[in-house]
C-alpha cells in the first residue's frame, strides 16, 4: 500500500520514465504519459492511498463497487490520454 501520492510518484515515476526513454520512447511523451498515469492510481483500488483506505475502512464504498468504478474510470481515461492526448501533444509539438 502506498499511503501517500508523493511517495508513490517519487518511488515509481523516475524509474519508469527512465526505462521508457532507454527503450526508445520520445522523452516528452514518456514524461507526460507517466505523469497522467500517476494521477490515475488513486482511483483504482481501495488500498491505493491514505484517503482511499479511510473511505474503504468506514464502509462508504463496498469493495466490489470500488474495483468496478476504478476499472470503468480506467477504460474511459486511458484511451483519452493515449489517443486524443498523444495526438494533441503531437500537434502542439511536445514530442
């Protein structure tokens, strides 16, 4: 469990961006995509961060509902970021 968004991003972001760039991804695209995905993780599971654990522990949201909503959010947000976002960033000349 990552109880802090800052701890999660600090631990994962630089490593994954470095791996993506070393594998040949355009640097600015890698930075933007992993920045966006760092924003998504808090909504996906009941143990993803401090506020999520509190909401789950107080039984505000049932476990199955939490995972379903997180999955549905992912299905909507990820294609928007990867398809529309990357095309727009290309138009802007960011990568």
